[in-house]
């Protein structure tokens, strides 16, 4: 990935550039979560919102660390907590609605 030159000029910008370059895998995970959330519909969104204490704890700790210092080793545990809270709430439709997708993967 190309990093804009304005980001890499200063010391703190260099740290941001490293985080920007390392975000490739997380973007794919976020896209996958978004697909499952949209596919699950209202039941999934309701189940995710029922996990609000875990989401709040993860989000607040990331917010608190971002005010002081953004380092992946400090933010990693909170990010895992957020993703687990979201993944625990995913509800997929019944098998008759997902059968075309299942058959598509079996034909490969």
C-alpha cells in the first residue's frame, strides 16, 4: 500500500503510517463482519446490541488508549473483545434460505 508522504514526515506520523500499512488484514475482517451482519438481518443486530457491555468495554478502552498512545500491543486485547462481542451476536438465516450459497460452495 502506498502511504501518503504527509503521514510519514514526522515521528508520530511514522507510527500512524505503520498502523495504516498493517491494517490490511483487519479491513478484510471488517468486511466479512459487515456481510454477516447485513445477511443476518434484524435478529443479528438485536443480538449484537444485547452484547453492549462487552462492546462498551472494548470501545472505551480503545478510546482511552488512543488519547494517550496508540500501540497495537495495548489495543489488541480490546479489539479482540470487540470482535468476539460482534461475532457472538451473528445469527444467520435458516438452512432453506442459505441452501443456494451452500450448493454454490459444494460445486467448486
